[in-house]
C-alpha cells in the first residue's frame, strides 16, 4: 500500500520533469515518526551527488515533539539508498545533459519511506506562462460544460 505524504508542487511548476526513480532514505527514529505524522516539506529540496552517493538536500522534516532532546535536525542532508548502477546512471545523465535531480514525492510504501527522484530541466518564464494560461482555459471549459449540464 502506498500513502503519499508530501509532493513538491514547486518542482512541477519550475521544471520539465523527465525520468523518475524510486529511492529509499536513510532516516533516524524520530524522522520516520515525523514522516508518518505528515510533517514534511519538499518545496526547495533537490538531490546532490557527493563522493559516489546521492544526498537529499533541503527537505524539511519537522522535529518530533515527543522525541525530547534526542530529536533530529529538520533540514539535515539525508542519504538516498539506490543500487550502484542507478546512482551512476543518474549522476552521468545529470552531468552530461545539464539536468537537475529533484525530489518530487515522499511516500510510505508499506512501512518504508521512499522518495521519487526526477531528472529535471528548468523551465523558462514563457513556458510557465503558457502552462498557467492552458490550465485557466481548461478550468473555464470544465466550468462551462458543468454549467450546461
């Protein structure tokens, strides 16, 4: 069973998303409890390669209040768990094509926390305007159809 905890809506707005990969996250005890309580924000999060590993940077997992002084740092870097072959392909594609790795979703799959990582290319301002205009016209058409039923 998959339960979506957080989505990075800003990533869908600011980037053209390509290939996605599911990755596990190395967490502490209080972090998984905060994730289960849905106290997560992925807004400015991205994935950075460092020394042959991938790290989730900028994801905010709120402190777990009952965790007392042993609680975690909310914005610390978290190691992503992937197969070596997947890590190498993501790093090479991002370096070769100038793409960014962005965390798009955080969800629970069974009892494990997973992150969806997407290779993304930045949108230009006019692309964002086109998306907004298209969304508005679709919304107006749906309202007109609903009104005439």
